[in-house]
C-alpha cells in the first residue's frame, strides 16, 4: 500500500533470549554479498519452525514509501533517505521485524533479460544488511510492481511471467546466503486486469506463488528452506480468498511457508464515511470475525499468518480523519485480538507515524496504545471527550467503560487523584463525573480543551479524557465555485464529526450517493485554525447542476447545524440556517 493509495509475545525480553538460544542473532556485518556469502562457512543456526519464526517476528513495522516509492529515488514520496540510524531507532521502539517493501520496475531493464540495475540491488542489499545487523527479522518483496505491470498477467501471460521470473531469480540469487532471519514475500496486494473471473484469478494467483516458490527453492543456499510468505489475491481476508491460498499451500507441501493478508478495518469506519464515525459494534465485529477466520483457516492448521500491513485507510490523507479516541479503540482491539488469535502484525507506516528524522512518534498516545496491546488489553471508554456547554449550567457527564477484564482503580487530574463518590461515581460500567468537578477542573475556560483527566485501570495504559468548553458552532453565508466553497465557521470549541448532504427534492447528494453521510476530508474538511469548512471539487463533481442541497453538520458534542447550498453552473452559494 502507498498513501494512495494501508501469539506470540508475552515479553520482549523473552524473545531476545529465544533468539539467542536458537542462534538467530544477526550476523555482525551483512551489508554486502561477501558478508552474506561468508555465513555459509559458519556453523549454521539451529532450525526453527515457520510458526516459531513468525511468532518471533511479532511485532513488526513497515518501512513504507521508501524503497517502494515509484520513481528513480527512494525519497520520491517524501521520506528521507534510509540510514542505519533510522533503523536502529525503530528497533528501539520494540519492533522485532521489519517489512521492507521494494518496487523494482523503474530499476529493471527490458526483456528478455529484465536485468535489475546493480546499484539499486546493492542499495536494497545495504538496507537489508543494516536491518539484520540491528537484530530485525526482515521481509522483502516485489511491491508496487503489482499495479504497474504484474496486473497484466491475464492478457500478457508469457511476458509478465518472464519478467516476474527474472526479478525473483536475481533477488533470490543476491540473497541466497543471507541469514535465515530474512524472508521473502512473493508480491504485494496482487490483482489482475482482464481476467475471466474468480476462478481465473485464483489460477493466476496460484501460478505466481508457485513460480516464486520454485525459483527461490531452486536457487540454493539458505533459500532451500528460507521462510517464504504467500499472499491471497488482493491480500484479502475474505474466506474464498483464504481457501484459495490454502489450496496452494496443500499443493506446495512446504513446511517453511507463511500466509499474509492486510487489514485496514471495516471500510466505512476506516475512511469515515456513511456515518461510521465511531468504532462501534459493527466495526468491532468485522475485526473479530476477520481474525477468527484467519486463525481457523491457517494458525489452527499449523500455518503461520502475518498481517503484513495494518492501519486505517483514512490515514493516507492524515491521521485526523478518524477521531482520536475512536482510533485508539480500534488499535487497542486490533492488537489484543491479534494476540489472542496467534497473528503476527506489521504496522504500515509511510512516514505519518514515526518521524524518520527526529526519531519520535508524531502521535505518542497512539503508539502507547499500540505498544501496550502487544502484551495486554487496556481499558477504554465510550469517548475520550466530555463537552461542557459554556452558555449553560454544567451537568453531570457519564461515560460507559470497557474495562477489558481490568478494574477502574482511579481517576487522576494532573498529579491529584479525584475522590470517588465526591468527584465521580461508578455504577456497573458507568462512570459519572460530577458537574461540580467539571466546573472546578475546567473552570470558566476558553472554548476548546481546557483540561484532561486520566482513567487508570488495573492493567494496560490509562484512558485520557479531554474536557472541552463549547457552544453550538455558527456558520456564515458564503459564495464560491464548484472548485471550492469555503464556509466561514466559528467552531466555538466543538469539533466536526461528519456531514450529511441531501437534495431538497429528495435523494442523497455528493459522492457515495448510497449514503447521505459524506466522507470526512474527502467531500468536506474542517480547518479549525482558519475557522472554515471547505467543500472541494470532489464534492461538487457529484452534485447536479441547478440544484439545492441541504447540508447537516454533525459535531462531536451532539450539536447539529443546518446549511443550504445552491448550485448554478460553476457558481455555488451557501446560506446559513
């Protein structure tokens, strides 16, 4: 995946000890072919099963949008050039494995030899060597080639397969003597254009995986039993796709194989469309059912499963597409249930999560939640926000707790513990913060977040709750074009959750016309600092000319604001109220 575009451990120290016992520690210098080749003169490490190796790879991280960038240079998609210091700092975050996506197409010559540029191969080998030296389990693949030329397999079978064969022959030959901690993934997110349907797709997918398997196994050296990772079609977790991959595993009959899929959540929640602003029961069930399928289809049969990429699709624009507390609940559930089902996970990071220059997390709270889920569940609540209306008398605020098997031990403000039955009360799974407490903590503050309290449980990480002062937002009249309409907005401490759009004469307006609720930051976008809501051309491209559209803006406080649009040609007029 690109920004287009996407058990196990009980303790990290236990895995370190396991790696030493099994003889899988990284070689002291593996940055070049000579070093890889020298390994064959050393005593080989003790063999481990594919399941044991994949378990040891948990948790994993993706070096996304670097060597997989489409273009002549690894910085083409905005990330800095890879350094060993970057990898060392990622390793220090607790990751045991690293997936290094590689796109080869711009560096591969024409047929019939399809020779990969030696300088590029050397660069891939250098980065792989650094990662191994830092103690990572490493996975490399053929990445965006999938949508650049491999997808043409149905209509150009011989040429595509010849190029694919040449690529893997060269990759396998280069890394044949690399340590066993290096694994190969046949291809990223495969799909085909021009096939005759599901059966044909399944046949082509099997052909790719089988060809890859035969090339690598036949290349000798450590490749004879190296871990090989095979994806489903589209890296999909649909049962039909899983069953197709199982058929390939049965035919190859190789114990050193692992399966892989990608998971970016229940799609409407993952991009924030159709009113799925919250990580609700539907979104939770989608994740639960998916991981259960993966466990029963693969892990329970002794086949290790790697979720090679995970995240939320809305992150491809920015991580604020999904509200903070809702995204934290997703990642908590993701990590906890993956651990329960014996699944190894690799976080997709195209540069939006770990700053590769400053070596820090752009959202520390998000990573805190992710990291905690590797070893334990954490308690959460129905929201991480309490809204206090500035123009009215404060009332009690109640949150529903999901303790995840723990107990609420305290509610903390700064360094002070709040007093139970005076400042707050607990009844079953209901936590109520008293009105007087909210007034005391938030005071007559300005609009927006005025303070934060922390809910602490008997296990896992705390759940922070932000107390905001707000009043109903005020929108003003505006005139613009179908290229962009900017609506002046006084948010007054509130935050926009979603927007509905319906024609005055009936029917849903705008893109995704199967729902009245539009996609956040695609059909509309708030700008709190500038004080406006923007409707871009992507919204108006799907709005009829000479029409009136009624908008309803839904805010996280629960307030709604109505607004009317009139389109005439390329001119758009917005009216408040």
